C-alpha cells in the first residue's frame, strides 16, 4: 500500500498527525534514547555495515509517521503494518536494516531530535503542497463548470439528426 495524495491529505487535514507527533515525540525520544543508551553502554558504537543514508532515513520516517497518524484515525493495525512493509520495500530496505539504522541514529538524541524536526517540517510542507494542489483543482473544476454553464446549450444541436439532438438535449437538461 503506497500513500496516495488523497490518503495523505485526509490524514493531514485531520490534524491527527500533529497530535500524534506532539504527544509522542518527546516520549518516544526519551524512551528510545534510554533503551538505546542502556543497550549501548560498553557496546560497539560503530555504524552498522548496512546503515541507511540519513536523508533516506528521514524520508522513511516521514512516511512512517504519516502511516502512524493514519493508524490513529482508523485503528487499522493490519493496514499500518502492511503500509510499513510497502514503504520499506519501496526503499529496498529490510525491517532489520531499518531497525539497526534507527538504533544507530538514536544513539545521539540531540541529532535525532533535529531529524524529527526535519520530519515535522517535511510533513508540514506536504500538507501545504497538497492544500495548494487541492485549491488549484477546485478552481479548475469551478472554471470548467462555469464555462460549460455560460455556453448556450442550444448551439450544440444546430447540426445532426433531430432525434439525436433531442436525446442529447434531454440529457443535457438533466445534467443542469
């Protein structure tokens, strides 16, 4: 399942992603940082061999957070898990590779907080872009609708057989 613009727009309009992000960002960062810190004390701090590039990691986090917000709206855990798998497949990443990279990046809470701010900014940009796109489409639909209304429907039926014109006219009247 890929995130379609309409799904993303419905999630972003609902503001549930903001609530989810605001409620869970600090707690998620704290719990994960403590967990990773407890695991890494005395452990090797080197990056895993299959570390995901930081920019790609942030893109994946954006999609994961949008999926999480969608889950908050729908309570559909299966769709959430399938969505995560689709995102990882799209980026050609395994779940284990993502988890290792995620654990590595969480070792530095300050930088991870900055990454999460970047995620939030990108989600806000997506929201803004989709709202602008929706407004443009609405204006285009309204313009097309008004141009059809302004045209004289009788002009269309000057040529052709009268029975066809009559049927077209009846259908046109029903539309208006």
